[in-house]
């Protein structure tokens, strides 16, 4: 089991960066914005949307007598 995990670790390791010698074009620029820039805003909108959906579902649901 340890041997198999060692092989998986060897294949999952990050490869060495490519050599800059012989490169014909420059590397691409880094991404402009981080993924989680507005994560709190998105979470707040999702929470409010969930409350809205639950509220509408309860209004449409018939209550037993």
C-alpha cells in the first residue's frame, strides 16, 4: 500500500518549470482578478435568494385543517 501511495505521490508532484532557453513566445500573463474577490457578496445574494425561494414555497403550500 505504501508503494502504491508513493507512486501516486510521484505522479502528482508538480513538474519542473520549462527551460526559458529556446522559448519562441513569452508566457501568458497572470490572471487579472482572483476567483474569490466578491465571495461574501455572492454568499449574501445566495442566502437572500434561498430565503425568497423558501418563503414563496411556504405561501403556495396548502395548510391542513
